[in-house]
């Protein structure tokens, strides 16, 4: 099962990313179903699928299903995608292709999903820890740092894209997995890297309050990441 999935996935990744020139993509967006490169693209996928499945006749049905569905999904994307929805359609397109691959593999090797394991102590503890490390910590930090954040008012404060929130979530996820791997050095590297990127902001601002806010926020974020990771390890 794993070998078949990897074979089909490899063909998809090579065909969609490695062997699809930018010129093909632009022409497809412009001419849509009339673009010859749409058919070249599908043909490339056909060849790659045959190669990765080693021309095994048992998988010809799978190859045909994936190729036809790929053509249909790409056509739908070309006609429904707009300038504002390009990002959304990129992920929708890739998700649909992966679902077709997963369905095809399931046809040959039916999945056996151990739902009972989702309710095990380890699974429940992991899900709880990840929620704590990501969104719960973000809310906690927002509340705890409100005293300092209110003093640092920017003109474009209402137009924030929440980048800081997601940077914090990502850094705490890194910290969580570093602790789980006992790779404490990684936390030091992460802290050093963040300090380097922030150095320019602190140097240019010359604002003690901003410096204090960033330092307190960073230390609290790292502390929460380590705390919840250690609690998870303790539960295990």
C-alpha cells in the first residue's frame, strides 16, 4: 500500500511541480481548455504514472482514473479561479488530486483506520498539548501582554495581518517538538535566530517600551512552549 501511494504521489509531484514550466501555466490560464499545454501536462502525468507503476497492468485502471480526474480538476480550476482566489484554488486543486490518489490506493488496499486509538491517553494528550501550545498560548499572551501592547500604538494597528500571532504559533510548535526530541540546542538556535531578525527593529526604533515588549513576549512564548511540552512528556 505504501509503495503504491508513494509511486502515485511521486508522479503527481514531478508532473505538477518539477515538469510544468511557468510558460505552460500562463498559457493554460489564458487559453484554458484550448491550450495545448493543458494536454501536454496531462500527457506528462500519464507517462510519469506508467513509469512509477512500472507499467504494471494491474494499475492501469488507477492510472486512467488519476489522469482523467487530473484533467477535470485542472479544467475546473482554470474556469473558476479568479485573481483574488488564486491561493485558495492552489490548495483546493492539490487537495483534490491527493484525495483522488488516496481513493485509488484504497481501491487496491482498503484502509483500516484504528479509530479506537484516537481516544487513547497518548492521542488525547497530544491533541490537547498542541491546542495549548498554539491557540490557547496565543490568547494567554495577548491577555498577559495587554498592559504593554496598549502603550505601543501604531497608526496601522487596525490593518494588522496577524503575522505576529502565526509566527508565535510556529515558534512554539518548533519548541514543542524540540523538547519532545530532547534537542534543547534547537531552542537556543531558534531564540538566537529570532533575536537577529528583531535586532534591526529594536535598533531603529530606539524605544525602550518596544524593546521590553518584544523581550517579555518572546520569553513568555518560549516559556509556554517549554511548559506545555514538559507537561505532555510528564503525562506520557
